[in-house]
C-alpha cells in the first residue's frame, strides 16, 4: 500500500494544495520513526516505488 494520511486539523493556516514535509532536513526520519515506534529503516523501506525520488549529491 502506498497511501499516507496526515491529520492537520490543529495546524493553523493550512489549506488544500499546501506542500507537506513528512521528513527531511527540518524533520529527521529518526524522529518520525520514534513517533511510529519503529526504526528509520522500516520507514524508508515502506515507501513505494511509485513515489518520485530526487537525489542530491554534495
């Protein structure tokens, strides 16, 4: 399954069409994994191949 739902009920000023950051520079995947009571590997491998990937090289 490659669906995700985020409850933004209590986020002020949010509206349809806004961008949503699930994890990234300002929200590490380690934090998301901790909230989900799992490990970062499980979060990352649970993302379907249908999700577009963008890779950056420093």
